C-alpha cells in the first residue's frame, strides 16, 4: 500500500479515486472521510507521505467502508462526526467554508477535478520530503566512488578521457597532438592548408613574394 504511494506524485486524493492504482471502490465523499480520519491533507503529493501516514490511510479506508456497510449505507445512521453530514448543500462550493459543530473550519477546494472537503487545522501535508536528484547516472556513479574511496576502473576512466591526442578541425583535417591551433579566427581550406604544411619552409616564404 505504502509502496504504491511512493511511486506517484499526484495528490493523494486523486490516487484514491483512481480505481486502478491503489484501491477500488473509493468514491469522492468516502475519500474525504478517509483522509479526514487519517489526518492527511487531500492535496498532499502521494510520494511525500510517510509510512505512518500511509498506514493511517489504509486503516481509515477499512474503518470508513466497514462503518458504511454496517448500516447498509443509510446516511442518517452514519457516525455523527463524519463530514458527510455537513458537506452537502449551500456553502459547499469550491473556495467556501463552513463551521463544524466542534468549532473547526471545514474548507472546500477542488482537488483532482473534484470538490473536496477537508479541515486545514487537522489534516497535514506529507511528512516525507522528496528531493529531486538532477545528477546523471554517470555522475552519481563517480560521486559514489569518490565517497567510498574506491578507484575508478581504467576502462571507465578511458571512456570519459577528453580526446586531446587527435582533434578534427573545421575542414575535416587531422591535427596531431602538439600542433599549434589556428587562433587567427580564419579557417583554411583543407587542401591549401595541407599543401602549405608539406612545402619546405624556404619555398613557402618565397611563394608569398616580396612585400
């Protein structure tokens, strides 16, 4: 039950209403009763719930359903503390609120596309923070090695070694390691550049002619 919550970032109420995800047979008002009894905010992302909160929801599902079945779903015989008795009628539009007999405020908001009744002073968001890991698998692996003190394998180090020995220039030529790069901002044609490098220094200078 708790594992199913950890795999979903949707609001917990939406997950309860999705008949094929965690449990089937839970309707809108039952979901509100369950979350109220479990003291969990309906908009809490499911994957932020602690194991205790998930266990509380599981227990509340059984309790609410059994209580309703025991009285043949006769609303007049539902427990007096249920939200069911005050959630219908005037003042229950999204964004409104009513005062419960206990003095607490019952709010109505839209969660997962459904009107949702909850008590903000009692129902809490998830207790388990979820941190996003933006590192790539390779970076996480290298970080793990560094933290453990283990050495990276020669094969892995070779794979991520920059190609400094051989570089391809813009014209498709191959420049060997140690050869000075063209920093003039101009790109020479491949054939002309190759010819100049093959020609002896004296001929190359003479070819330029007198100033």
